[in-house]
């Protein structure tokens, strides 16, 4: 139980750190994203994911659809703006999805090569 609280506290601390850097330095990135970037070297130094962090992350990922409900509700309140700007919105959705698919495939391929030592 204590390790799960540590994992949750680590996630929140990294988010607050990212938010603080964004607010103090004016970095044009979301604070939570920057917090996860800060967490990457920590995990690389540990060479493993702490048990509590892994537990809380599995729980959050298992309930990910619930985390999108506020986002969807927010988009639904902006139908007037979307009606005026639907072409850039649609293009950004399509381009963003395409970039995500390509990057995911490249990272997956890189990780497969790294774990198996074979090139495909």
C-alpha cells in the first residue's frame, strides 16, 4: 500500500514540477507533459519502474476511458467554434493521428530490434 502511495506521489510531484517550470519559464508545453519528460531520466537511471509506480500506472491506464469524459464534454460545449473552424480541426485530427501511428510504429520497431537483437 505504501509503495502505491509513493508511486502516486511521484506522478503528482512530476506534474507539479512540470507545471512550475512551464509557469516560471514560459515553456510552450503542457506542464504534465514536461513532468513526464522529467520522469524519463529518473526511470532510465533506475533501469526499472518502481513497483508502486507500475501499480498506479496500470490502474490509471485501465481506467483511461474515464479520463477522457471531461475532455469530450469540453469539446461538446465548443460546437459553435468548431462549426466555424471545422476544416483546421479536422486536418489537425487527421495529421495528428497519422503522426502518432508512424511514431508508434517506429518506436515499436526500435524496441523490438533492441530486445531481440534482430533487424526486420
